[in-house]
C-alpha cells in the first residue's frame, strides 16, 4: 500500500491515486500562484473535466484522419476554439502545471500556440470524471458511440471508478451494464 496524504491506497486503485495526486497538484499550484484561481477545487476540477472532455471529443473526431491514439494535444483551429472559450482559465491553468501551451512553427515559420496535457493520463482521468457526471442517456450514447474504440478504455474505467467513489449507484450500474 501507498500512503498519500491521510489515505492508504492499494497500488491497483489508480483512480484513488489520481484523485489524491491531482488534488495535491491543484492545491500546490494554487499555493504557488501570486493570485490564486478565484474558484474552489471542485470548480477547478469541473473546468478541467470540461476541457479534457472537449479535448478527447476533438481528438476522437480525428479518427477518420488516421490518428491511432489520443495525444491530449490541440493545435490550429481546434486550439483556437478552446482558447477563445477558456481564455481566462487557460492563462491561470498554466500555473497549475497540469497542461502546457507550447508553441510550434508552421510551414511558413509562423509561431502558433497549442494546448497539451502534461501527462495524457490526466486528460483521461478528467474526461472520465466528466463522463461520470453526465446524465444516464448521455452516458449510454457516449458508450454506444465509442465502446469499440480502445482509446476510450481508460476514460470509461476512470468514469466507472469515479462514479463508485462518489457512490453514484445508478451511474455505476449504467456504465457497468453498457461496458
């Protein structure tokens, strides 16, 4: 077992490790900011979950373009759409160190920003939390659409374990039956 904060965790309980680790990262990021985010951790987590969900869905749409795996990275018009919607949050999010916004040069030598998750598993975990919070019919639609896509397997696992942790019995049942 691993001791994380006040909890003793089984090394196989990946969701619990992520929950504790990410709470510590968010708190550390908040503590190191000169002007902390004016949100509670739950609100920050919700914003991160929405951002991860959008990232996953954008990347999932790329499936037809030959993308075999998710990267958690958005560029060009994909990034511009996210950046305009989350402009204030993204600048503050940089300080939490869960995402990065590196620049790249296009074929004309013009610099562009992009968004990437520092560790892709953060993106999967937050997307799983978002999925666990959707309505039953929305969850079933997502599962029906992506059940055969191996890239979604950890997102589904994190959704299921997150729902179990939050004791959302109906959600656990729906997700387990659908999977």
